[in-house]
């Protein structure tokens, strides 16, 4: 049961430490596939609710969001922009945040809820670090989408999945986030003209 969690965590950590912004859509798709794998192994696919949730993960998070983000990055962003600044200071902070996130589940690290909570905590900590260290709009959007994926992973801790209206609301928020974010990235900057009076 922890293999999807490991895949999800790797899809969070690797791009932050080693990738450029142009690789972010791929890693978001990998996160979504790991979320789908985790949902299928934890909740099963024996109900209509589980199938709808899996379809949302695969269609919205693994296909549509990375496609829109890739298109926006190609339009306006610098493709060689680092997600997180490549310096020793930020790497040490990121490593410390990852260790601290997993300390939450340290007493019972062998069970599924503790590992899941550690992965959720690590994802949120890394996303907040991205928000704090990179003011480029594409990196900020990627950080927000990481947090949205962490929220979807947090749902797997519950014995019963959230009701369909809650799923629908979260999907709508995710879709709105990606649409507004990619629109802001793709919109050219308008120069400010000062009055010559």
C-alpha cells in the first residue's frame, strides 16, 4: 500500500530539487497517477463513487491540468526557470522540512495513515517553500497544484470517501485554479504608463 505513496512523494521531491519549470506538467501527471493508484488500492473500485473519483483524478489532474500548464509555460514562461532556487540554503531548509513532516508519523511509521500523513505534510511543506522562495507565476501555480494534490491524498485517510458534492466542489476549485493560473501566466504584461503632468 505504500508504493503509491512513495511514487507520489518522489513526484513532489524530485522536481523541486532537480527540475526546471518545463518538467512540472510531467510531475503533476505522475502525482495524479500515484493518487489514482493509491485510491484504487485503498478504497477499491467497487462503487460508482470510487470510479467517478478515479476518473476525476485521471482526466482532470493527470491530463487536463498538465496540458494547460504546459501550454501556458510554452507561451510565456522561461522554460529553464528553476522551481526552487538552486542553492545550499534552500536545499537545507527543504530537507529539514521533509524530515520534520515525517516526524508527525514517527511513533507508528509502519502503518498506512502515518505514512500518508507524512507524505501530505511533506508535500504541503515543500509547496509552501516553493511559494516563499520563487515569485515566478508558473512556480507559484505549481506550488498551489501540489497543495491541491496533497488535499486529495489526505482524503485517502478517511474510511469513507467524501460525498460526491464535496468531490465536485474540490474538482471545481482545482479546475478554476488551473484555468486562472494558466490565464495569468499566458497574459502578456501591460506596461504602466505614467502621467507626464
